[in-house]
C-alpha cells in the first residue's frame, strides 16, 4: 500500500496540462503515493448541475490531501445557460467547487508565497529590480488569506427577500434601498468572526517567527468597513502582543497596492480576509513574473488541498503552452506539508535552476518550450 493517497483533481482547461506536467515530476521523484482521480469542474456543472459531485466529496474523505489544477467559474446567468437542456429551469445554482471544498473541509488558511527567482526576465513590471550598485533585489512575500469567511462566504441574495430586508432595517442605513424596489436589489455579505480573524492572524505571526521573518502586515479597510474591518484589526493587534520582536503594521487595501508596487522588497508576511487576500496575492504574483509562478495551499487542521493560483485559461487548453512552474511549486508546498522535506527542497532547487539558466522557457518568458518540456527539465535537474 502506498504511503499517501492523493486526490487528483485536474479541473478545467490548462489545469489538465499543468497537472500532467506535475505528475511527470512526482513520478520521477518516486513519491510513494497513489493518485485518486476525482471529478470536479465546469463540465460536471454543465452535465450534472454540480461542479463538485457527491462522489468526489466521498472520495476525498479517504485521501491524505488533494492536488488541484484549475477551475472555470462564470457568473450565475451564464452558468445556468450552459446547463444541458434537461437541467435548465430546475432551480440549480452554481457555486465555485474550490470555495465549497474550502468550506466543507474547513480549509481555513490559504497560503500564497511569491518569490522572485533569479533569472526570471519578468520579475517586477517586466524588468528585474536592481540595486543601484547592481544585482537583483529579491522579493519574498507570503500572503496568509482567511479562506472560509469574509466576502467569499457565499451568503448573497437577489432579489432581496422582504424578510431579509426587514431583519436588516433595524439599521437606518437600509431604509433607502426599499425605495429602489427590493426586486432590483442584490446583496452580498461580508461576515467575519473573532475565531476566524484570530486564527489567520495567529498563523501569520507564528509562521513569521518560525521562519525568521521580521514583519507582518495586516491588509484591511477599517476606516470604511468599520465593523468587519474593525474586528479584524482588533484581533490582529491582540495577536501581535504575543510577538513583540516582530514588526506588526497595518495598511488599507488601496494603499498597499501602491506601496507594494513601489517598494515590493519591503514586505514579507501579509495577512488579510478572504477577498482582500485574493486581490493582493495576484498583485504579489505580478511582481515576480505573473501567475505562472504563484503556488498556493488551502490548509485545515487535518486536511489540505494544494492548487496554483492561476485560472483555467480555456483558450490554451490542451496546447501544453502554459507555464507549469506555479503547479510545480504547489507540489513543493504539498511535499512540505507531507514532511517530505528533502524532496520539497530538491524540487524547488531544480525549479530555481531552470529559471536561472533560462534555456527551457514557455511562451510567457519569451521561449518556445512546452509545458511538458519544462517538467522534464525540472526532473532532469532534480535527478
């Protein structure tokens, strides 16, 4: 019997391409794992009305962790239009399967590291950042994103039910919406808890301490989102008291997008609620060459799902054109979580060498190599 049982979820579009590349490397490194195929993605929504079938949820319960490729998500109206005729008009509602996975398995922490590897020609606005005296300035940031609450919690309404309006009308600021006609009002909620805010802040500080990082920055907007942002800020400050040697600072979401662009090397650990974490992690990825270099991990207390940050890029599906490095670095995060530290270190070192040597590059880096060419080169260097 294999040591690990890994749920294998390619998903949609180029998720299949990068997962195939990842499998080349994992098999070549002789990871003692059995890979369990699991159905997930847009095709299953269209044909079954469920992008995360019950059989997949059941299969996941018997696995060590999950490895995920990419997902296609569309607005509700478009999603309903793409259902097969037999399923249309049955009241089915599309919900992102990766968001559902995070909530069902309480994968409360999303970690998104962004590191600028030497030799990447696209680090920071298409050019390497250099010191006045020469040499690259390294960017090494990691975003801790709360993964189950906040703006992505999925509590939304359209049209706005009378009962919901009446419950909210205790706040006088709700009254003007009645005049607009509740049938024309859409409502999305941003719900956070002390437990969720404290947990993500605690993990950010604990990680900083364990890895010798000196700064943790909260990304919020408490001057406008006074209650939800205020709660997150209070939790952050309370957690920070236990880490007096770490610089704890705060920035509004809009301001941090400017400061990270101007001085990306100044930031280290960033912590945010769900939507703000999603936004700023894409900015981080842009600083190091794009989403093709951005891995992530969805972590719970006993289970985890690992996925690259990028989307499914349907126009490139099956062309083996896209950069698989984000997927390979995602596998590195999985190996770390599995305590396969030697394999994780060797894999990252090989990826760094491929980037630095620059002889095998996909189209986004100005090269002509395929997705699988990069995987084979990484495997060669791992060996």
